[in-house]
C-alpha cells in the first residue's frame, strides 16, 4: 500500500509541475495556480497518510 501512495504522490507532483510549466509558456495564471495547488495537495496528502501509518 505504501508503494501505491508514493506513486500517487510522485504522479501528482509531476502533473502539477507540468501544469506550472505549461501555464508559464502559455501565460496562463489559472493553470499555474492549479498546478501549485496540485503539488501542495499531493505533498500534504502523502505526508498525512505516511504519518497515519496507512
């Protein structure tokens, strides 16, 4: 289960970084904000679940 959690967090962070980069190339502040929120959410989700012992 821990492996799936790590994979989900890494994919969420990678998708968020891609959104920030693509939003910067297209000059889209909304896409950049979605990317930042996705990265922060994935990291918080991962930390909370690792601390709980899931």
